[in-house]
């Protein structure tokens, strides 16, 4: 039975790795300038000096960074925190970061557009919700624990991963939850090495 389940999961993973990853129904592909224009049409504001966008996503104010390789978009990074000013960012408290992470796991696990692919990563990653009594501050600082979850977006045509993690801020006691939509086909493949 375990072998059958594993075979089905591997088939679904192989199928989903050929999906066109999308962010807000926009394919993560094309030029960076076109992606900025599309996100501006969705209501985001672009800060040209700092090269990021701000706006509302998933019910919160977020900061968005576009990752490109030779002007071809390879990823969209969404940063959740408590405040994003023109030149300042503030993260969540550890309690709020843990709740946001747990909420994302629950919603991705219960969304039929995604397949949980966390089983393919190392054992130090968190692949389930974080318990109420776990001290993420201690775990990150002293046990090098990573709170990171991996999903694939089901569909057709390209290589993709959607993942999120808790990242410690440079401000003591603050954390960001970083969500990333990756089109792995557009990432560098070592051609410049």
C-alpha cells in the first residue's frame, strides 16, 4: 500500500512539475518590466529606487520582489510583515509569524491547485504546522531549524515550485514570512560560471 501511495505521489509530482506557475493568475515568465506593469494593473505600487512593489495580497500589505535571469522572470517573492514603509520594513512577532506560517500550510494543503512536495526536502525543514509551545526564536537561533514548506502548482507546461518560510529580520525579535513562486526553467543553469 505504501508503495502504491508513493508511486501515485511521484506521478502527481512529475505531472505538476510541468505546470506553468502563476502568481495572481499571471504566469511567472516574460520580462521583468512586463511583470511590473501587470502587477501595477493589479493595484501594486512600484518603488523604482528600491526595485520592489507594495500592495495587498492575501488580505495583508506585502512587499513583492521580482527575480529575473537576463531579464526573464524566474520568481516572485512575497514578503509578509507588519509594516512596509518607503524605506523601512518591520516583521511580525514570533507568535504572529508562527500563526501566519501555520495558516499558509493549512490553506495550501486544502487547496486543490497545489500538491504538498515537502516530503522531498531534508528532515530539518518543517513540513507541518508548528505547535503552539514551540519557540521558533530558539529553534532558529540555536538549533538551525528551518520552517520551510514546499508545494507544486498543478497545471501544464513548465517547471515550478511554490514555497514559503519564516525568515528572521535584522530587527531583534521580528520575523517575515516569505512566499516564493519559482519558474525553475528560467533560473540560471550555470551558463555564466
